[in-house]
C-alpha cells in the first residue's frame, strides 16, 4: 500500500486583516489580499491572477488519493479551437477505448460550452479530458493578433503539464489537432509545440493540421497558409511529424461501418487519431526516422471497412486507397511510408501476417521509387467480418501541391491588406509574409536535393 504526503510550501498568501464581518465564501482573495467576487480571472484592484487555492489543494489531494500519478500516459491528445476540440471530444467518447489523456484549448468559454461532460473548473473529468479557456476575444480574426497574448501564459503552461506531459516519461507522444483556418490554431500551435519540447525534449509531436476548403473565405485561407508556414518554420528541425488534411478531401471522405452505415469525416478523423494514439511506439520510430531524413510533411491516406474478400489482397486495397489521399502527393517524391492496418482475426486465420507484410513491401517498391524507409504495424481485432481499416502516412509530400488550394485566397487577402494599408491594424508586415512564403519554397528545395542525393 502506498502512502503519499502532500506538502504545500510557501504559497505566498498575504491576507490583510479585515474587521468587517462577511461571508468568506462570497469572495476570493488575490495574493495581496484584495477581495474579489468569485468568477473573475484577475484581481479588479491589482490585476494579479486569482487562484482558488481551495480548489487547487483539492485537485492535488485528489491526484494523490486516486494515484493519478500512475496514470501518466505516453499518449497525449491536444485539440485546439472549435474543430480540434470537437474532434478530440469525439475521439474520447465515441471511438474505441483509448489509453490517451486529452486537453482541449478554446479561445473563449463559448467555444467550450458544448462539451457538457468536461468540468467547467478545468479539473480532470471522468473521461480524462482537461479544458482550458484562453480568454481571447472572438473579434480577433487573424492569427497575427493573438500571438502577443501568449508570451507569458503561465496558466496554459500549467495545463500542458497537468494533462500529463512529463520529462520523466520516455517515448511520450503528443498529437495536436486543429483547423488552421481558425486564427487561434494558426497563432498558438508553434507556441504549444515549443512549450511541450521545453518540458520533455524526448517527446514525439504529431501535428494533425486540417486546412479549410476552397469554398471558405479568403481570410480563413490566409490564416491557414500562414499557420502552416509558421509550423514548418519553427518545427522543421525538431523531428515532428506534420500530417496535413485538406478540407475538400474531408468533405468527400466516406466510410462504411460494419453494419453498413455511412460515416463521414466527423467519425473517421477521430478513428485515424485512435489508430495513432493506440500505437505510439510505431509513431515514435517513425518520428526518429523522419528526423534523420529531415522529412516533416506527410500526406495521409485512410480507408475504413474495406472487404478483404472483395479486394483479394492488401495491394489492391492500397491501390484503391491511394487514389483518394487526404492531401496530394507525388509517388516519385515519397521517401518514407508507414502503414497501420486493423485486421480481423478471422482474416489472419486465412492469411498470415507475413503475407500482409510481403504484399505491403511489394506495393511500396512498385509505387515509390525513391522510398528509403517503411514501417508496418498490424493490429489484430476480434471481429467476425473481413473488413479492414488502413492508415497510410506518406512522408515526402511537396508543400507546393499541398498549399495550392489556399494560394488564391492567401494572395487575395494579402492584396486587401496591402491596398487598404492595414498592416498595423493586423499586426503584420510585408516582410513577415515574404518569410512565410519563402518557408514553403525552401522546404521543397531541400526535399528535391534529398531526392537527388538519394536516387
């Protein structure tokens, strides 16, 4: 039996004496002793952060009492903004049981109000989800107007630690999901990635970045273009994996479940995350290889519920799947490939894992002439059907092709800022944008050099 001792040392609370009788539950004190009504985030007198020490102490005691330290997990899922939060919520509640912890970050309380199962007090809920309101005005509609608010956000740093990111956990994987068209996602993603690395340098970080569709506004496409560039610029040497999903492809994404029901991307994207979340060791291996090859951008391919009996072999399933990537790629530029395949045990009784592996390797050699490394992870599942799920992550996708649907919207909104002379209002300069544009060019040039030197 374990015994834990909780020691609270010097919390620096200076409470000034007050002879006036009042109900202590009706107000909360700041560190300097100023009284504030409950519900405020900062002291109305001195602007110091208000901390509910009673709640904080309860959290610490509960953490030790429930031995939550033993629940520190190697997989952490972070959802940023409306799309990211909803995707993580669907992952935690409607997919297979996951061994992940979850954190959702919203720009305001209204962003997170729909998640009724997540406690409002920012303490872990029963399904392992933390949430944090960044308290950023929804009127800020460009990423460039948010960055200055993040430089010293100690509450955000605290929540990143609370969700389970820990320097003492080896091979920890963090998967961050968000729609880059949302200004919050484009602004905060590089900051969060750097903060995670500062806590645990050995962490593998996977960015599931969703791009808007071509029907979205120029402003949203501008945010996505800049956000994608900022991620690449800040993470290209870190060993992170950037998985890019395009909005147009997600709108057309369809799967058939075991009962014959049609599924869309709201269900299928969380299932993609589930495959990665449940097999972090494979992803960590891929991350190390990606870092050594200096490959960051990956194009995902996902098929759900394909009948092995109908397709006859894995190669046919992969051939069919490759015609519907979630972001474009050229077969000639792919140098790194990973496949995670869920296979019913009834299928494995008729064909061996070795047969699947041989078929996968044969398909890789045929399709990707520049391929240098590949990984396959077979996930046996207890099902009586013959339906298989396949997730491919293909490293070496050229960013020129990936950003093409965003280019017109980006150029149009950039011209609007220039013509209306809104540089100061949007807190951005022409030089900033030129650097973001060059980031894509430099990445593709380096990829081309890599392909030439390894051919």
